C-alpha cells in the first residue's frame, strides 16, 4: 500500500499542474504563532532551530525571513500571501492555528512549498505536515515516572485516552504493580488536589495554564514532582517551576527545521506518506528518529538510563 501511495505521489509530481516546484533561488520564511519571540514555547523553539540552520547553511537576509502574527485569520492570510508573492519558496507556519490558512494559501500558490509545525491534517502535496508522536513521549514519561516514584504511586493528569494508555504501558513495563491514577484535567483545583493525595510523581499534559503547578506548589511542595512537556507547556522552564520538574518530554524542533531548510536548498520537499487514504504528506518525528525524547533535570540511576534505552528499542519495534 505504501508503494502505491508513493507511485501516486510521483505521478502527481510529474503530471499535475499543482506540482510544488521550488524555484532556482530558494528563500525560506517562518510565520510564527501568536506571541512571536519570547513565548517560551514553539515560537522560541523554532527560532532557535532556525538560528542553527542559518549558521549551518550560511543563510542571510533576504534569503531567510521571520514574521509575526496577531492571531486573526485575516492577519495570518495576509502574511502568508505576502510571503508567497515575495518569492519565498518554503514557508514554514508554526502551530495548528495556521491550519486553515495554510490549506487555503497552498492551493493558491501551488509552486510554493509550505510546512506546518505540530500538525497533521492538510492534504496538499505542497504541504509538509511536521508531526510528533506524542504517544512515544507519554510512554517514556511512564517509564521514568514509575522508576522515580518511591511510593510506586503515580498520576497521569490530562484528558487524552491514547496518551494515558501509552503512559500506563511505559510505567508497567518495568514495574507491573505500580499504581496509576487517571486524573481528568482541566477540572476544579479542589478535585485535582483531592486526587493527588498519595502520589509522588505526576505526568501532566495540560498546557492551557500553570494551574497544575499552582496546586502542587500550594498543597504538595516537596511531596510531588512533575514530568512536563516542552515546548508545549511554556511554564515548564520558568525559574519558579524548575524545583518541581524532574523531567521534560520534548518535541525536538531542531531536526525538522534543519531537514526542511536542507530540502528547500536542494530543491526538494519533505513529503513522506503520513496518511495514504487522506493524502497527507510530511514527516513523522518520534522517539526512534530523535524527534521526541525525555530530558532529566536531576541525576538519574543507571537502571533508569537502561530502562529508557530499552523503551526506545521497544518503541522502534512497535
């Protein structure tokens, strides 16, 4: 089936008027999400990744450009159209907030290659969907949480059933009897506080605000430590949070940005088949190819290091 999809993609490339042809003089633009730089989240992560790519490939103005947005649909549309009209051959949009805009503008400018970071929904051959396997991250978080818990009582704070399942599998890979509390969130602070009783390690996927941290700071300081996500949770790296956070599960942006820029400079595009039925192209980043990982803020045992290594091998084997 995969070979069939690749043949279809090749046929489109050869014969379709919608071929995403990249010009002889490549130019790269980044369209950031709301907040621009200093958001401590995806914008900053992409900016740092672009900075590394600029140094690696010797990119200078006007062959690379960064633009903000105020978040409105009109502003996003205006900026992407401006970049396309200005001859930028690769336009990278940061975040699913650009989903509808990229879907629209990519059809208007079929000879321009687009990419959208942290999304997997746009069925256009000239759109590279840059997608991260969050379930891989949840599995690694489960392995870490079970090992670091002295009580062998841990919690998953969030509402994603798939991530809870992966977290549970990771936790019980080495500690089959570990207790796992499924705490639905967002909910009331009182409910969260009550359900956290008896837990000493919690993995939170809630990225709307730092309310989970506030509850732990107020009621469980020194008793519960957290595993958070970056760059999704902007509050994961602020100084007031660091004492509570033992590890962060990270979507590593440097690799996809470097690969996108490299492809553009070589008049290529990243169009792996992500969904054959829907016709969605781009690239998946996971624990196997280094796109998703876990970083510890504390010294960890050789046993945990070994367990994380084994977890990556298991994820690679499916």
